[in-house]
């Protein structure tokens, strides 16, 4: 029988979830604003020295970053996990003597399931997969923001750029699990409660990278990710929808208009279960042909569909619910 939460525990969970959402959405602009403000005060030397140091440290995010076990083990993340609640499920072993590309689906509005599962230890990744180190890859522009980059790197995040992936998969030893939210900005715009649509058919760059480095592919699905917010979907062809698409093309992410259960951005209490599938063996081919890429891309899509089908009922979906791949 599930134990009732105390008022204090409920309060802590709410505060920690709000902290994560506000840091995700606003910490970057706040850091930029703070640095700009300090430039016009008597403390101007601090931002100048930091920016000089940042220039010398410019390549660090693409060389594995600076992950911090202290930050990844913050109690804050455990409260965020318990709020929904969230769970990480293992279906197969990951050999620590190999490298992996984990394709995580769906994106959802904020990809909170991917973050808690792979950028923190709240769901027990290192205990489930001993000897394997997870790196959640995200927009490279975030690592150019002063101060914010330190926070992002501390959680184990890295840019989703080719130099970054090459370093982790080919130049940083074994036991690295690079996590990529394949659908990206396009998929975030399809995030609706009860809908399980993934953008995959034309996303083949991660497969090519897997072949070039010999990293195995692993499908991952976060059931419930699309249920934690209610997104406003603009009519096809409307001015708002066109502006949203233009912003996505220019900035690399989509400005979603969404609301939560309360306090505007407070997410719904919906269970999020992230299931890690079985690895797909990928041979190392430094110059893969398009046929090679298409073959393993098809194997990956089939494995993802199978993973979804096998676990959907246990994760709260009906037997008739199907995964839609676009």
C-alpha cells in the first residue's frame, strides 16, 4: 500500500520541481543579465575575468564536459522524481566495455524524464548499469552562456554536436552512453496528452555516427512524458504557427506555449517510466554507405516499435495503443 506523503514532503517536491522548471527556462537569460549588469558596476572585473577564462575553456563542453557527482546526487532530484513519480526500467545489460548511443523518445515539452533519468542519479542509472557513464546531449548554444554552462556540464550534459559525439564515442574510452533526444524541436511540438508520436523517419545522423564509431544503438521510451503539460497547438498555417516554425529554424528549439496543473507551469502528477531497451549491435565502419545507414536506421525503428509495444500496458496504456513514427 502506498504511503501518504506528509505536507512537508509535498511542499519540498513542489519547490524542487518549480526550481527545475524555472532553471530550465530562465536560468540562461538570468546568467546573461547578471553578467551584463555586473559589467556596469564596481565589480566589472569579475565578469571580465570569467569571460576571459571561458574563452580559454571554450572546447571543454565538446570534450566530455565537467560532470560533478555532487550535483548529480543532489537531493533536489529525488524530490523531482517523487513528484510525478519517475522510474527507470532496465530490460537488458549494457556492457561497460562498449559505447552506446541511446535514442530517447518522445521529446515532450521539457524532456524532464530524460534529464532525471540520465543527468542525475535520482533513478539509479549507475546502479542499474554499473561501469556505464551517461551523457545527455542537448543544444550546443547552451554551453556558450556564461555561468549556465557550468551548471549544465555539472549534470553531465554535453553539446549534441559532431565533435562532442566523436570525442565521447571514439576518444574517451569505453563505457560511455550518449543520450540523444532524437525527435528534437519538431517532436516537442507534437507533445499532447495520450499521444505517442515520434519524429524518426528522416533522423539518420545518429545512426551514421554509431556506424562511424562502432557504438551500439539502444532505443529508450519515456511513457508519460507527453502527459505532464498541456500544450497549446496553433492551427496549421496560422500566423502563430508560422512564427513558431521560423523561431525553431532560427534557434534550434521550439517556443512551446504550455500550461501545467496549477501555478501555470506546475506539471501534472503523471507517472513517467523510462524504459531502456536492448542494444542493437552496430559494426564499426569509418565510411558507411547510405545503404548501411538505412539498414540500421530501419532496425532501430523496428526495435523502438517493439519496445513500445512490449511495455505499453505495464506503463498504463491500452493494448490497442500504437506508436506513430513520422
